[in-house]
C-alpha cells in the first residue's frame, strides 16, 4: 500500500495546499491519511475531503513570553508519542508537511521511524515549525525563489499548490449568490481564515464611499458578520467561503487582502490586481511584510502597511489600484506559471 501522511494546521493556509494536492495524489494511487490537532481548523477542512483524520496533542510554538510556554512543551512531547503511534500503525512511504506547530511532533516522530519527510514552505523565510523540522526533511519545497538561500541544498522551487477548481468559477452564479444587480466592478476583501479586525472595521467605515464605485464582497472571518449591514445593497458578507470561492474569484476585478503566501499564489495565478495589507511586525514574525514587498517589487500589487491604514488611505489606494489594474494584470500574466502540483507530485512519487 502506497500510503502518504499529510500534516499541517493552525490556519487554513496550512491546509489548502494539501487540499489542492489531494485529487492528483489519488490519481497517482496514493492512500492519503492526515495528522492534525484535535480541534484545529484543519480537522473540518480535511474531513470534508473524505480523508482519514488522526488528531494529536499540539503545543503552540511562541516567540513571546506566555504562561502557556510552560505547558506547551509537554503537549509537544505528548503529540510526539501520539504521532509515533499513528505513523508506526500506518507505515507511510512518506510524510508531506505544510507547516504549523502541529507538524513538529509528526516530523520528529517520522525521523525516529526513518520515514522520509518532504516539507513545503510558502513564505519567503521559514516559519518556526519548519525551521525545527528542516533538519529532518529530505526535500524542502519552496514558493518563493528568495527562500532557497534559507534552506540550503535541500531546497526545490516548486511554487505553492493551487486548487484547479479555482480556475473554473461561474460569474453568474457569484452574482446571484451576492445579490448583485448592477454592473459595477467587484472588490473582494479576504482577511484570512480568522479575519482581520482592523481591516474589517476600516473597510466598513469606508463603505459609504467605496460602494458608490464597487460592489463589495467581504470575507470577514468567523464571528465577524456585521448584522446592521446585512441589507446594504451591493455589499455581501461571508464568514468563510470554500466551494463558492472560485465563483467569487471569477467575478472579482480587484482584491483587498492580507499577504499570506497561499493567498498570494492564488492572486498571481488568477491575475487579480490586489492591495495587500500585511500583518504588522508586532502581530507576526514579519513574513507577510516580506511576501508583500516581494510581490510589489515584481509589479503585481500595491501595498499599504497596517500602521498607515485608515479610511482615507484605504479609499485612495483602492481607487489607484482599480485605475491602473491593467498594469498589474499584465505583469502577472507575464509570469511563467510554475506547475506546483506536478512538481510536488513528482517529488513525492520518488518514495512509492
């Protein structure tokens, strides 16, 4: 049995590349199993794909002082023994890890059991989980060319897997879903699977001005729907979207987005002009800032740093983006599309 174990979690960005790979893994005869945390976002997403899911204990890897730092090493140790037991039972030919703190005990257990590990790093600089796991990996797939200097001889530029379904959206279906009845251009805002309070609030303050020019789709994150705006014509809110995303992309003229690496891969592949607002250095390790600067340097987008975000700056940047949208679309169109799924499947098939 050619069994492969996928692992990754904490955010949707650590899971969607796996989901993109699943159809091709099945076509190539892989028996797919998944190890994630007991109650992480990855559990619901993977179960919907009809993939066997195994939960383990996981401790968050923090870069700041917290009382939880005293407890979490014990969770990681517990997770290691849980992963060891599962891997020994499943006997996979290879583990493919997308990052996130739940992957550390899985990768370490695979190393003890002499199971090959292939990592994928979406951001320019490796996250803490992948930094720990890199020594145990045989291959490190990267999304950005700039990342190769951080991962050494194990690094392979593959790009990030993108779901093929995203290229087959239905514009008319999206219009009906959003109840849009006029021909205004569409602005899509995505703040990540957990949403962004500051961007959500700023966009809503700017709504009276922006809605004069745009129909607006606002993916605001779980629990962030604003009930008082539900009846505003030309403004549609979603907590989170999955199957509908391809349709929403098909109708989108410009995007407002965080700068998570997987979202950026989709934006470039679909040639959607975007305004990126990366997570600030205070709220992250700075990976989104590097991602956004890389995109901007290639002429793919505009960037607005969170410290500069207000109602006025948001309106000004979005109007500029839309006015010059063809410039960004042409820059992205010129990119040689790396077929990430094919490249990664080729690497994984070496272990059959």
